[in-house]
């Protein structure tokens, strides 16, 4: 019985150690930092500039800009120089635009190595819709996918699980319009059919994924089990000592 408890305790400790290592490894995967600068122009239109300020190296980056289509209308888009080598493809001119705005940075032709440049990714121009009701309307920047290569350019792409599972390569766009992490947000206040004010919101909320939480729960459960086994082993030893 003593040998059984000892073996079981070692096994659980190994599970807890593995979970801790997995959590650290997850935290060290390649990541990006982006900003969203939303402002009003003199003509009353709204300019949203997305800038990549930190880049640990990517070969596949999928972004989404969400906004309230009852109040705002996307009228134009301009790409910047950042990640231009990954040949960005979006849905703005893809045979009829359907919100939200979605763009993927991925070189479909060659097996690219990680790209680490930073700078302005793209600019979106919005108009306030005629008849838009007075109110506050959020504009959210969502990172849906971050892919990178851990070795040379011939190895498979690894995805940062912070942003959930990779986008499915199907005709169904549902996997591109959900999930990810809101990394930046601004609020446009509309009054009298025009922009009243714009202010940024500090936020980073999960809209999908949850792998970090799952690993945390596994590690926490393993530690609780370790504690329970230690108590049970102590009780077992005391009972055997009394019998002796």
C-alpha cells in the first residue's frame, strides 16, 4: 500500500510539473502588440489606423475590426508597409463587402520565414450612416490568429493558442468572424447624425480559445490532488504506526 501511494504521488507531481512547463511555454510563444487610433477628420469621416508596435515574428496574422453597422459604414481601406511581404488579403473588395472587416497576412506562394517588421498595417475610413441613432458605438480590433515558425522556413507553422484554434480553411467564414482576443477598442459617440466624441478603451478580452484557462485548471486540480494524497498518506502512516 505504501508503494502504491508513493507511485501515485510521484505520478501526480509529474503531471503538475508538465502542466507548469506547458503554461510557461505557452506564455513564451510569439506574440504581437497592436494599437488602434480612431479619430474624426474635418469632413466628419472617421479614420481608424491599426499599427503593429511589437512583433516577435509571424508568418500568418489574421485580424478583424468589428463595428456597429447600424451607425457606421466602411467606405475605404488603405494598406501600409508593415508585413507587406506577407501579401495581405482582405474581404473589402472580395466580390461584395460583408462586415466585419477581415484581413489575413500570409504568403500563399512561398514558405516565408518569420517576418519581424513593425509599423502601420492598414487604415480604415468610416462614415456615419444617415439616420444613425444617438449613442455610443464601439470599434474593436480583434487578433484572431498568430502563426509563426519555430525553426527554419520549411517547418510547419505553429499557432499562438492565446488567440484560439487556427482559422479553418473552408468556404464557411464563421471561423473568421468569431473567436480571438480584443486587443484594442475605441468608442465613437454619435449625436445629431455626426460624431460627437471619440475615446479609446483599455481592454483585452477573450472572445474565444481558453487554452490558458484549461491548463491552469489542470495544474490547479493536480495540486489539489497532491495535497489530498499527502493527507491520505499521513493518515495511513499514523494508523499503521498505532497498529504496530
